[in-house]
C-alpha cells in the first residue's frame, strides 16, 4: 500500500530490505547530462544512455536510485565503484568520465561501449573457437593485471562483465563489488561470512564467505569464464546443481567437469592452464600477468575482429529491417541478476553450439542478443525497441566520420500513464471483487537474517520471486487494511523439502517484550515434512497453522516464539507447482485450499482457533514464508470482498 498511514502497521527501517528502484522518479537530466533511454538495471542501480549537454558526447550513466532508503552499505559500495573505476586507466578496463551527486541522485558517468558482452556473444554464436576464447581471456587478464597492480580486486568476473566492442576489444566492466586493498578499514564492506559475487563464477574463498579475498579470486572466476566461452555452459550445471547451496559447495569441493566431454580440439596447454586457474587453493593459481603470457601463443585477436564484423553486419541489416526494430525488446537486466549476483545457469534456447559464425535464423539470433546484452558498468549499444528512441541520423557526407557535436536526439516520447499497482493504492482506493495482481515490485525482506546463503531473485516480467534462506525469513507482498479478502499464490519446490508457506496479519504489538524489545505478531500457514506417524508414504507433508511472536532486539537479533494451532496431513504434491489460497472473513480464517482442494485443509479453519483472534489480528502485512528452505512464488493476487452491509 502506498500510504503508510493507511496500513495497519509500519515496519522499522532495519527490518526492511531496499525498496524497488523502479518506483523512484528519474529526471530527464542529471547534472550536465540528458538521459536518453534506460539500457540496464541491477540491484545497485540503473544504467542509462546519455549525452553531455555541451560536448554532445554519448556516455553511459549509472544511477544509484533511492539512495536515502538504500542504506549506508549500498551507497558506500556505489561510492567505492566511483573511486575504483576513477583510479584505473587502461585499454582493457572501462573508463570513467565523471561522478557526483545531483539533487540527491548519485551518478557515475562512463564511456559508451558500442558492442555487447561475452555472455551475449556466446548465446548468439555458440561456443567460441579456441583462439577467440583465449584472445578474450588474454585481454581481460591484461586489464585485471593492471587493476591488481593498483590494489583493486574485482570480485565479480563473469562473461557479462567482459564487454566486447565493435573493434574486437575486450574490456573489464562493473567494479560495483571491487575491493580497494589499500583502504580496507575505510570501506570494511565485506564482513566474514558474507558472500559477494556471482555463484556460477565464484571462487572457493568467496563461497566460504572469507573476508580476505585477493587477486587469485579473480583468476578463478576468469577461469570459469574461459570454461563458459569454450563450452557455452557454466562449469557446474545440470540437475545436481539446482540450488545456490549446491553450486557453492561444488566450487569449494568439486573439480570442474572436464572440457573433453564437450569438445576434443583443446590444446593441452589450454587444459593445463584452465586447471591451474581454477585450483581450489588460491596460492596454486597463476597471476593475471602469467595467464596473459601463457595464453598469448593460443590467442588470435584477428578472430575477435572477424566476430565483431559479423555482429556489426547483423546490426546494419537490422537497421534496414523496420519490423525487427519494432519487435526487438529493450535490453534490461532483471533485479538480482547483476548486483545481487545470482545466476541460474540455465541454458539459452539456441542451436548455436555447433553453428557457424553467422546464424541462419539471424532475426531470432538478434533478438537473443538484444535480450542477453547486460549493461554492467559500461553500456552496450543495442538496437532500439518499440518504446525506445530512434538512433540519430548522421548529416555527414558519405565516408566522413560522424562528428560528436552533430549528434542530436529527438524529444522523449510521452507514454500514457499506467494503472496504479496494488502496492501503490491506499485503503480507500481498494475496490471489492477486483482481483489485484501482486509482485508488481520487488518484495521486501523482513527479519531476513544475515546468512551468506540467503538469496532473493525477482523477475518483474513473470511477477515471480525465487528465494532461499537457511534461517527464518519473510517476503512482504502487501498489506490488507481490513478483513474480507482472498489471497492466492502459486508455490513450487524441487522435491518439496517443505519449510515454505504464507504469513498474514503481521502487525506490531504495543507492549514491549520481556526485555523491552519490540514485538510483532502474525499467523503462518506452512508446510512441514512428516517424520513419524501413519501413512508417511501417502501423506509425506503436513500443513500447520501457527501463531508467531517476533521479537527484535536493539542489537539486531531476532527471536521467534511459535505456537502451533492446527495441522493437517497432505499428499505428495509431485513435480507440479501448487496453489495456496486462504480466505479471511469477519470471523477469521474461513477457507484454505491447497492445490484447489478445500477439504484437505478444512481443519485449519477450526472455530475454536478463530475465536482466539479479533478482526484486527487478520489485518496487516502478508507475504511468503521460508524456513531453512527455498522455493518459487508467482501468480500472487488478492481480492477483497464486499463489506458485510453490501449484498453480494
């Protein structure tokens, strides 16, 4: 709900996670730069294409949105990125032009890279040839060698953070997680036990949450990137690595799957170097300079020039195809995929594994490239979508380079206002018998804990959130200002380990706890695995209705006091997702449906249990619940019923 005064309760700032940046108003101009179009978005900010008002130079502008609510840690990381990129000047590192704060909006201005990242390139043309892959990694190693010499550790090396321009040059991008070794006490942002980086390319020391991460960590991630370029898949993939925890354990304990299972044209020098780069012990890995030196005999920069020419040719063809320009989606990074550093490792739907440099179905390939180009620190120039601005038309004579001062952009298009989301409505704006979709914005985490394995990935297009938490945690979907509502959501788990459900009626208690701590009260419907009892094979799960008292202590510790009220046995859900639905009326919980079946959960609506609570106990925040588990929540929606004095 938009107006906090209309909500039954208001959560303290330390309980809430960062709010969705999309709700922040973006001005058309930041400092001396006019924003042209949005090109990418991650957990820490949004990247725009822009132009300097006086120099008419096209640039990439990264904005830290909602800095006031982001918390000091996120702001300090953004400031650290400014310092890290500002002190590095190298051909294979994205360059910074400007940085500052304009009317409370922090920004970082970088060079505009005309091209795409290596992840998008592999998705388009399939695995790279050995000389091309070695050339990419060699150029990246040269950039990392310079960064390491200046006491800068990247800590998030991956294919999407290596940008490939139209001339075949690779640049290291996105220093949002970089650590400046010369000032650890100043930043102190990586505490022991905190995991930073991208799981598919994370070093063992990062996976263990170690604080002292050195240059060798970047070498391991660069080795995993080389593996991806040669195999067109991440090192640890498949059903045996279907969770974040399993991937982290694999990086710590398991050797990389042999590339010989994927291709048979690898020189033994490349195989040996890859094994050394991905050694579990950091001291056994080569330096970035040694990597570049050992790759030089195998690398062929001319193949990168050929690849860049192929991509440029496809781009020119797309400029002549109006239908493609209309249909190409905007390249956008979903939250949790860049700065939140979660990678699913899913296979891109392409037959390009053994394809030639130019795909036969180039229209589909270009669409995949448009989707796959990530905007890390620098910006990738992509084809305009139907809601993007057209490219400027050059006025120069044929063969004459386009002067920067002649670049002009048309005015911003005026888009019609959208309907307000449920999360933005006040209590008096809610209409009866209207189904309001939820998960329009990224859900906030409540009492989430600080486990390094806790993760949240939000997909706004699918209105889906994937979450993992080895402790107790809540995901806030919205708030119900009154009783008389039905809440639904689809839930999926792999093999259904349980520890998942929904909470409702979360509100603060006026009286403090035994030690003066603040308290909240809520009810939870959640799944639990049955350990003992009859018919375990037929009914392996049970759903419990519980009351929770949550106590927040001044030092940030959280204590949970749980009282189980009722339970019902549930059959095996199988491999399908299940819909959980609950209906709340003036007299309490009146219906619970699991998988569309109201009979299996009827006892959860026991009259004696409902009689323990007032109407106020069913109003308040609601959302998803996790305990030592992981799951997917989507298709969440809520409907309010007419008041009691209005006939149906």
